[in-house]
C-alpha cells in the first residue's frame, strides 16, 4: 500500500555546477513525491536527504563506501532503522541519503539523447527505491525495480529509460 504522505525531502546543492540546472531541486522533489505515492512502503513521517554534488564528490563517496575509485551517477545510503521501534517523539524516521553527480548525469543524458530533467528524475527515483528496500542484485529483482521505475516515470510523463537497452541475462 502506497504511503498517504511523501517523505520530507531536503535537497542540498553542494557543487556549483548544479547552478546550470536552476530547477534541479524541484525536479528531485517531484520525482520522489511521485515515487512515494506509488510504492508499497511507509514513507509517512519519514525524511531523506538528496545531495546534488559533482563527479569529484561522488567519486570520494564511491571510493569510501563501495571501494570503487570512480565517479558514478547516483549513490544511495539507506539508514539503519531502530530495532526497538520508534515513538512519535523521536521525530521523523530517516530513510537515508542519495547523492547525484552533475557531470555524470549530464554526460549520460547527452549520450542517450534524453532531456537532463528526465534523467535526473530517473536517478532520483532509482535512489529513492533503494532507500525503501528495492534492489537489482539479481535479474528478478532488477526486472521488478526497473518496471516500477518505468511506472513511476510514466506517471511523471517521462519515457521508458530502458527502452533502448538490451538486457543481458
């Protein structure tokens, strides 16, 4: 059952290159609100942060957290959830953090001839799905996650991002 309320989303712009995309925060908010309305996850009284960074920043995160010394488009860091439950006095439940790199996002959008805002929406949705428990570690999970991404993006008026990709099974 989809949540009745989207999570509170804070968008932090930490790299000057995002100045070229003045609507980036609005795009991210819209993508996450739409995703939250369509997933079977409790996002009411929850929060997350999205950091809009550059390739250098995301490369550091990727190296430190995943052992991969290279930039990537998006990283998600799901928050550990308290084991004893949470009281309303504890404040919002943290879903986690998402980081998105401008240069990689721009390059991929240009290479795939997609509008930048569509690709940014896709990356925000992808990162959010990781925060609420979706993954693509095997073909079955990947197909389920990709179909959900397609459905969410369609609700945003964005074409299937996987339409031109051949899946290797």
